[in-house]
């Protein structure tokens, strides 16, 4: 122990920075269009608007599929019963509906639907 080092200093927990805030990134193929922090409870469309990206919408209730995008990375939980705008095979291809899909954690979205 060097002179001047108190036991308090030795007992201090190492300072750690908080984990980085989750980020949603919007891509069109390999092109990054924008990114912004994930705000829990907000939809993909809300996040796109915050990033200055306009996603097409129509019903805004999960019915029409106009807002369909492709989930490339991360988690956008689905409702237990799929809405009319989604089918199982589309979900298998990574489809999510921007108007009702709420990202959880870091997420990469291709604004193109998986068709
Ligand atoms: S706008 Fe119709 S399903 Fe999203």
C-alpha cells in the first residue's frame, strides 16, 4: 500500500459506465438510412419518424400490411395472435409491421418488406 492510500479507496467499487442505450438502425439493403435510440413503447414507424425516415402507412392498426418491413437483427415481439397484415410465412421471412411493432433492444430494420 502506498502512502496516502486509504482503505476507503480500496473498498470503492470500480466505476462502470452505464450500458449503451439500445439503438434502432434503418437500412435499405446495405445502405444505412439513419439510426436513433430505442424508446420503449414506441413503434417502428415512430422511430423512423424520429430518424427523419418516412415509412408508408395506411391503417396504422396491423390490418393492411402497408407498413411491412424486414427485421434483420434484434427483437420486435409479435402479438400472440398475428394481425391480419401478417402471415406465418411472412414472419418466417422476417416481416414485421412498422405501425404496431415495438423494438426491444438493438434492432436493425430493412425498410423493404421481405417479398
Ligand atoms: S399501416 Fe396497415 S398494417 Fe401497418
